[in-house]
C-alpha cells in the first residue's frame, strides 16, 4: 500500500498548491486595485462594493455596489466610479434615493477592454458624505485570463472543488484497503510531527484561498506566506 501513501501525499500537495495559488492571485488583484488608485488620501472604507474574482477574456463581468440606509430618514448617496483602462480610465457617477432601512444596488459591466497592468480590471468607488458618514472608498481587482468555454465564476468554483477534493482524498487514500495492523500503525503516524505539519498546511492553505476569494488581501498574503513556510518544511521532511 506504499503506492497509495505516495499518491495520497502527492494529491495533498497538489491541493495545497492550488489553494495557495488561488489565494495569492486573488490577493494580488485586490492589492493592485488598492495601489492603482492610491492618492495618499485616507477615507473611511465602503463595504458595499462587490467584484468577481476572475473573468474570462471573452466574458462581460458585473460589478455591483450596495447602498444601504440604516437610518430612519431617506438619504440620497452620491457616488463616483472609476474603472481602469489601457489608454484611459472610465468615469461614472450618479446618485440614489434610498428609503429608511432599505438598500439599493447599482451595477456596471466590465470586460477585457478595461484591462490594465497586463491582467487586471481595477475598480474604485467613492461615496460622498451622507447620513453622518464621511467620504467612503472601496477598491477591487479582477484577474482576467483566457478560459476557453468557462466563465470566471465557474472556473473559480471548479478550482476550489478540485483543491479541496485533492486534499481530502490525499488524507484518506493512505488508509484505503489496509489491514487492521496497518491501520493501527497509520493512526500512530497521524500524530507524528510530519503528519501534523501536513494537516496544518492543508488548513492554512485553505484559509489563504478563502481569504483571497473573500477580498481580504492582507490576511490572504499572510496566510500564503505561512503556507509557503509550512510547505517547504513538509517537503524537507517528507517520507515519499
């Protein structure tokens, strides 16, 4: 059953690598969005901006902003949008009337014509002062790559599933078809430092991927760095 153990270890590492790449790519895109529009001014964060993580080069993506009104009075938020472009950025603006306790969404389309810096569509939304809020700002970055026959959302879904399945199967495969004595020995090995290192690596890399997909670029980069260190240590002590 040594071949199963080797295959399980290889699948675990494959799942970890996929998770790490997704996490760092997502974080990289959002970091590029932050630095692309940086002016040195410090604004309060606006939490309503929602961007896809990934787009196909042939796809039209949807970026949306949710404008909520937690107050007891009607508000009229005014917003300004800037979308990157290779030669010039696009500027959009508008205002809404949002009733008490309600929320309204505004949507824009983006595609490969908005790409700058080689691979990214970058978006910024500024919301001018309203209902006791100061000026608020949000940015995001969308990675644009060739995806024949796939949309960005479907590609992300497949990648996440493949990564998780590889890690799960990698952990289970070594115990498939083993005898009772072998199973007892594997249970003992599961508590060894190397096995615990692999388990920790799987958890941290999955957290890096999910943080990147959620738009939390700084935690994603920190978790990626920890995952990379754990990966190098596990490769150093791997018993393949």
